[in-house]
């Protein structure tokens, strides 16, 4: 596999402390930075895109990685959730924190296919 693109994003859940929603927003932020047309550039079908999504949040176990797969209309996404991001306590003391998720999204292709 050859990585051809890496993009970064950040997402938040301001009031509900929803780690999956913060991750979803971070993925969308990374995706919307570009029109990812790498498949066409290299002569591949979009389904050949291998998409590695690494998400950093303070509570990785609170992210529903399976639910995040629906964001991708094509390609082969793989979601990895690791410790990272940032939780900021809310001043009203309601127990929920503002959650910040950091996302790195990498697109790769099996370049050997192009020579077949």
C-alpha cells in the first residue's frame, strides 16, 4: 500500500459530551478540506481507496467506531480510536465536558494494481 494523502480534522461536542459525535465532526472536517479525487488521478476505481482514520479522544471506549463507517460513501475505511484529544470541563458543572476529537485521515492504494 502506498499512502497518497493525509488530511487532518477536528470535531467537537460542545454540550452533550458525545465522543462519537465529536469524532464524526472531526472526520467530516478532514473530508471536507479536499475533494478527494485521488482514485481518478491514479486510474483506480473509488472502491480501491484504503482509508485509515485515526481518532484521538480522551475516552476511546466511548466512540462507536462502527457508526462512523457510514460517513464514507466509497472506499475501504478502517477506524482506529486512540487516547488523545481534549476534554474541557464546563463551567456550569453539569458533569459533561466539551469534547474535542482530533482526526488524521490517510488514503492509500495498492499501486501494484496499476501495472496489471
